[in-house]
């Protein structure tokens, strides 16, 4: 097959999304308005040439796959590494030993190759991409704002910050906890108009996609308290330049779930509850996530916008 510039951009996009995307994500970005057949033909060629991989028949039968997905084959990750100026010898064959050795060489060079999705986390990872694309779409209608930085979950996992905090156990005894912080994403928005005026011009956000799998008390102990400590920490300031930021909690549960999570924030965050914004997956479709009131905060009766 003849490799095209668009093919490389697809591979880079998949890599930036922690290595896995849904087919509909590719359709929306690269084949919008085009036929399904045109997309399928091109994707099939990329799969056959080992630039892309997709679930095998056995994986479709045995794994929890909510929708069609693609990830990078060895040729694909080799192309991505080359794009970033990293030269790695290709595997001599596609047997397991060679591919594992190839993966280690990539890892040593700072390139993360996802050889197959985290199946149990796949629905969650797709939801993170949905949110990121919604952010990008929202910014298209706000000419003064731009996305300065997006840090993926994979970046946090490979270089995780750790915070230490104190909680009370059920007997009222203080207990010190050490916890690694791994948000589903971090992003920074910059206002060009404010920047030219010399005013405060950026806002930082940490993302948590709640799949309604944790019970409410564990959310307070394991997410709220360490989340506040992280924003205040020296690690956070060293990594992002300041101690400013907010947590965005997007739940796939219903409104009852959202209210319960907000109660946990009220109980555990106390005076820092304003650091948390909540919404549901259903509320963020076809809206501007920055200017429309689709977010909820503790002790505020009406929905609010992120940027008012």
C-alpha cells in the first residue's frame, strides 16, 4: 500500500489518545461526510500492513468490547516513533519474543506502545476520548480560547505523582495515607485576549470519568481528599507551574449518582468543595462545555458554566 500523510496523522492521533480509539472517532475526524465503505477500505489496508490492529474474532467473543476499536500495530508505532525523531530497529518477525523485545526498546526510548486495549477499562477509555473531542469542539466556537496542553492518563501512569494525606478511620483514629494520583486527563485553557492585556489568562482542569463502579464513601476517601491535596502539592506545582486547578467529575450514572457524589464532596472537601464541578454524560452532548450551564457545584442551586 502507498502510505499517505493522512495515515500518519491517524497514527499520531491514536498514540496521543493513549493508543486506542473507537472507529466512530476516526469517522468523525477523517471521514466526516464520506461513505462508511471508503473508511473501511482504508482502515483494512492499514490493518493488513500492520499499521493498525483491531479485535480478533476470539477477542470479540471473549472480551467486553462496547464498540469497534483500533490501536497501533508494530508498523504504526514504528512510524510514530520516527515522527518524533526516534529510530528503533523493527522486529525481525511478528512472533511474541520479537514483539516484546521491540516493545521494550520503544519503552526505553520513551515511546508507549499499547499492544492491545485494557479490555476491562475500554468503555472508560472511550468515554475519555469522547470528552476530549467535546472540549475541542467547544473551543472551535470560542476564538479567544485555545487548548494549550492536554496530558493523558497514560502520561500520569508512566510518571505518577504521589501525595500523602491524613484521614480518620471509622474509629476516629487518624491514619496517614500515601496515594498515587492518576487523573483521566489534565488540560489547560488560555484566553488570548486576557493574555494580551496582561491579566490572568489560563485555567487548568483535571478530569475524572466516573463509571459508577465505586461506592460513595470510597469516592470521598479515594478521590476527593487526595484530589485536593494534589492540587495543593509541590509535585503539582512543579509539573504544571502553579497550584491552580479544578476537578471535573463526569459520571455515567444518573442524576441520583451525581447528587450522591456531590454529597461526598460536601462531606469530605468542606471549604474546598468549589474545586469540584460535576456533570453527567447525558448533559454534555451538543453543548459548549465552557459557556453553557451544564455543570453542578455544591451548595449552588442552579447549573453553572465553567467560564462565566
